């Protein structure tokens, strides 16, 4: 890779957390929900890839056999998190561990249950990477949200504090002064799919592959 190519393609991997069991959705794994006819796990992984992340690691857990059977994830690195029921923190730790043996010097972390956040928002946050000390977050009307870019220098601290469903929240709160916020409210909607009522945001659309 030339120096010009390195500037165009920063050494930032995509890290998609897609292991949740959707307990408040009646036990429907979020990775296997559909939006516009596409599985959420496929949609979210492609958003990271299309934004310029390479490689893209996808952390799986609940319904993993069905994901392997039905999801089109060729070209992505699939990471099995057998401790997914412990919460998002375990998936974040598993994902960062999977990246520790790569050349990545940053991780752009995204959540599978936010289909309103596409490649445009991911690309904006990715463009704010400078080096392995980078700490960048998307913002929506000035409020921090996802995706979040964690420079490699922060990975040990994030992993040490990632417990339960808090993910990197505690670490980011302690280092809030270092976070660069990138406004994305004009190109994305940061809603979560947490309860049955939230499923009304999903558009079925034509099935484009995988399970029907």
C-alpha cells in the first residue's frame, strides 16, 4: 500500500456487535430481523464496509446457527461470543480481542439494532481518525451516539470496563474531554430496536435473500 492509499484508507476496522438475543423482542435475535427485506446483520456489516472499514469483524451470539445458515456475510470476519447473554460488554470485549491480532489501529464500533444509521454516518466518524489515540463519536443534535471510533490505545481500558450492557459507556464518560463529536443528525436516525413497539420502524420490503 502506498502512502497515498494509506491516507485514503486509515487502518480502522469495523466492529459490529450483533450478538444480542432480543429478550424484550420476545427472544428474536436482532441480527435476524429484516429492514427493507435485508437482515439487520447484513445491512449493518455492509454499512461499515461501504464506509471504508477494512476488515469488518461481526460479533455473533444468539441464533448464531441461523445467522450462519441464512445471512450473506461472505468477506466479513465472524466472531463467536459464547458469553453473549452477559450483555453488550462481553461482545465488545470479544470483538476487540479478535482485532488485537490484526493490523488495525482503530475500531469503528456499530450496533446491529440501529438500521437508521447507514454508511454516510459511519464514513463521517471514520474520517475523523488521526492515530491510535483517536476517540470519536457520532453526535445527534449534539448528543453522543453510535458509531464510536476507538483508537487502539483505548482498547485495553475499554475492555477492562466493558461489563453488562454498558459497553464502552463508562470508559467514554471518564474520557469525555478527549472525545471528538461528529454531527450526523442530518444523515442518520439513531433509534434502537429494543422493544416490540420499536418493531414498527422496520420496513419489510421485498426479501433479497436469506430466510423468508
